[in-house]
């Protein structure tokens, strides 16, 4: 997706130590390196980012505004790597303080970490090698170095290719988080210069896809042409795994309950109830005051059994001491739901927002029955303590504005309907 070359982690560690100590000499001593090597690392890093990161003053070396932006991102990068180093040490039953110059060298090779992440994703050595333009022997050598440094096996061979061990799963989570933070540094610096750029990956759940997300994307595309937006429509569990790893910036859609230990936070934006939809001209479309008994023999399109909306739907019937109807079709795919509703007498229990345009055009109608207790909170799910990239922040702001506009529109429409009813 983002093909820019990532910054050198060893250079960033040298920069971080110089900024912390205020001296290249003291940083060199902490790193057990020559001062000239530390100075060269700083020069290479500044050349790579195109910014002066440290000011040379009589009192010492102090970070510039650009340097402070890089340091903020470095805190998160090295926190991940230091936590990973401590975890590896604990697994090896050795004590090691993984801070400052003690961070092990095998975790400071950016290219090697990229290769490890690519191999975990592709599960195929030639594919991972091709992704980074390396030979297979180079890949094998890199993995040996990683496993030796970690002191544990990270991959095993299976009929499905190279798979991560349970230790490898934990290892790659920290690696991906660190690499994803590293990718944000050029965009942080561009934002200081007044340019919002970079990639945003949005985990798009069904309740956010029809109105909120397109409206927000249109805002961002018009204002920030340098931003590239990718949407991922995977299942909630898959999206959350990507969010934890930093591969996904945030998830938009129906909110789930998150406890404190989940590492995730929710931001509520709006709420909406489930409605029952049918095609125009459906035998039930013009009937007022429908009851659940009127609907129990219908053919239903419902979410899968584990989905929260399915539980809310079935609860309607259980409260009325009725057996919930069995679905004819189980799907969350709007294209499938739309096609079935418009060409059959099936009913669907969904959010009206999901098929807003079909209802607006009169192709589908909302049946006159209330789904009690089916209100769902719609909002953003983010990683707790995370620092979104400038592009992700712009996208989040655009989503909030879009939701505000939708709220105003819905209130106007409700007022107009109430007035015409009088």
C-alpha cells in the first residue's frame, strides 16, 4: 500500500538518545559507539526526513519543532520494541533492562522487521522475498537472526506454508505496531509544514458504509488531495485484530462493549433502531399497526447468528413469548439483501440507514412495526492511547462533521413528517 522506504531504526535510536542526553558524546557512550558514528547517524536521518531535527546550542543539542514531532512518534515506536525485548527476555528467563542503549540490535534493523511482518502475512518465503526485493537465502538468514535474537522459534512449516508459532503471534503484533508508527513520521513532518498526506485504513462495518463513510471520504478528498483512503470490510473480529496491530487506523460502525482490558476505546457518534424493510408493493407494505404475529410466517433475511443485531431481532419475539422465525437467508452483504428484497417477498431486519437510497427512491418501504429495544450505538473504535496519523485525524474529523449533518437532516425530516401528519 505505502511503498515509501521506512526510516532506519538505528538512526532514530541515536537521535532519541542525543535528544534525551543533549549530547552526541553522551549518546555515543550509552550506545558504545564512536561519536563520529552517532553524528553520521544524525546526518543520515536528517537527510532522509529533509528536516533539521536538533539545534546545536552552547547548552547542548535541543530538538527543533520537527525533532519534537519525531520524538513523539519515537516514544511509541521504542515502547513497542522495548516491551517486545522485555517479553523475549522473560521467555528466556533472563533479566534485561530494555531501555536506551540496551535495546538488542536484532530489533533495530528496519528491513528485517519488515521482512518478518511480510512473511507472517504471506506465509510464503518467495512472496515475502519478492515484496522486499530480496533473495530467498537472504530471507532465511534474516529469520534465523530474528529467532536467535528472540531465543525462540517464531515460524513452523505446515502444508499451508510458513505459519507463526504462538510466540511468533505475540512477536509480530509488537513488530507491526512499531512499523506502523514508523510509517507515520514523514506524514507528521508534512503536517508541520501544513500538508496533510498519507494513507488511512478504515475498518468499515455495515452501519457506517452507506451514508457516513462516503460523506466523510468526499470531504477529505476535496480538502486533502494527498490523502489516500482504504476501506476494509472484514468481520468485526478481523478488523479489531488489525486495529490492535496498527494496520487499521480505526473502525467505524456499530459499537461493541469494550472492557478496560480490551485496549480499545469507543466514541459514540449517533444511534439508530432496527426497522423491518420490504419491497414496494409487498402484501404487508400498506398495513398499519402490524404485530409480530403478522410477521412470524414471513421469509426472513437476517444477520448471522453471532451478530448483535440478530440477538436484538430474536429478543423481540422472545419478549412476546413467540418463537423467533428461522431465516431463509443469513447475510450481512447489502448487495444480496437489496437484491432479495426488491425481487421477492422476503423481509429484512436492518438499520434503515443501510438502505437509505432505496427507501428514498421508494423501491423499499419500512413496515409499520416498532422493533423495541433495538437501538444500536454507531461510532468509532480506536486503540486506547494511540496517536492517529494526521491523515487519520482528518478522516475522523470529517466523520464527526458528516454525522452532525446527518443528524440535522434527520431532525428536519422528522419534523416535516410530523407536520404533514397534523
